[in-house]
């Protein structure tokens, strides 16, 4: 079947990864179906090139209806809480995806997971992604779990700290991590959605290089034109800040646990190879996107 005749469903089509997936599919000649709660958020330039289904991924019936007749599905577990617990929230979303895959016989599912999901338990919110992996494995004829590294875009969550010249983290400053541009994950996802394959697969997306937070601070200092130093803070400091922001204990532990569960003795299941290495360097991304954000200059979707 030519890909332009396939029904390809994309969730979170305005996210850092999903927006890239949609754009690449359109540029390749496909007409994807996008599932989203608020169609007004979709890039106006894309509205005539996609089929929009308004619905909530937390509504299992809506997900099944949106994916009826789908050949391929790009699934992202959106942030959600069940009784204040993000792991349970992710698991609920994963269950909805698994139901749709099973009932509609979707041939290929590309799931945005995370490095650390292979640990299965003990990695904070990532445990919810691990549950989704297992549920999809049970029902999907073809599923690939894209386990992304540490998103460049996470840096956008602490612009005030970076303006003050501090890159704060609970990770050891000398521990190398896979850092990746989410758009590069979108490239891999789109390629998978447009190709034929079957079975259960894992493909990590590690970015171009493993970097320590100390190295990241050096790179940012040059790319954004202002000095930045890495500073390690305690888990309790993060907990205090999240409590002050009004988060509940389960939510707090889900966030803190992602680093706490992976920073000692963890080795990614999928090693760095040509299959897991993507091209965009942190310096280029930071100059193009982080620097304007710090300077208060508007930018396009990342």
C-alpha cells in the first residue's frame, strides 16, 4: 500500500516531537490524521493538509474512534494524573492506546517512550511509560518503542535560572547522558510511520553525543553568549520547590524519581550506534532556540 493511501494517526501533534512528525509526513505526501483536544492550537498552515479529529487521549472510546481504519499510529502518553499519580496517569493513557491497537488491528505503532523504561520500575514517571510498553507489546503486531534521551527542550523549563547563569540539576555533574533534540526523534518516528516492518522493536534516540551537565554548561555559555555554570542540587531542594508550586507527593516523587532512579549504575539497554545517533548538536539548538527564549524573542515551534 502506498503511504499516501495509508491512514496514519498522530497524537500530541503540537508537541516538540509530534509537530515535527506531522510536518514531515505532510512533506512526504501523506495526509495524517491528528488527534487533539484543541484543534485551534494546530499550525494554521497545516489545517488543509491533515484530517483533524477532536478528542481527548484520556477518553478510550474517542481514541478507538479516531484510530478506526488506521494502518499506523504515533502514540505519545500525554501528562496525566490519576489520584495525583503521574505513573498511573501514563498507564491509563497506555491502556487506551493498547485497546485501540487491539480493537482496530493497527499494524504499526510507534510509541514515544524514554531511556530508562527498560528498568521497568524505580525510575519515577518513566515507570508509566514502561507500563505502556508492556501493554502495547501484548496486543500489537508491530510496535517500536522510541526511547529518547534527555531532551534539549528541558532547558526551556528553567529560563530564570539560566538567565542567572546557573544550570541546576540533581544529576552528578560528571555523569554523561544522552542529550537529544526532540525534532530528531520526530525524524525517526516519521521514517518508521512511512515504512513497512513488524514485530516488537526498541530503538533508542541518543542525539549526537553523551554530555555531562558540566559540559552542557560550557556549551551553553558559548551558544547563548552568557556565562553558565552547572550546579548540583539535592533531591530535597527539588521536592521543596515542587511542594511550593502546589504539587502533590506522588507527583513530586514521580519527577524526582526520574533522575534518582537512573543516575547510579544504570546503562541503557540500546547502546549508542549509527541507529541510535541523531545529528543535531546542542550548540546549534541552543543558539537557534534557547538564546531567543532567554532574550524574550518569539520563535517558531521547536
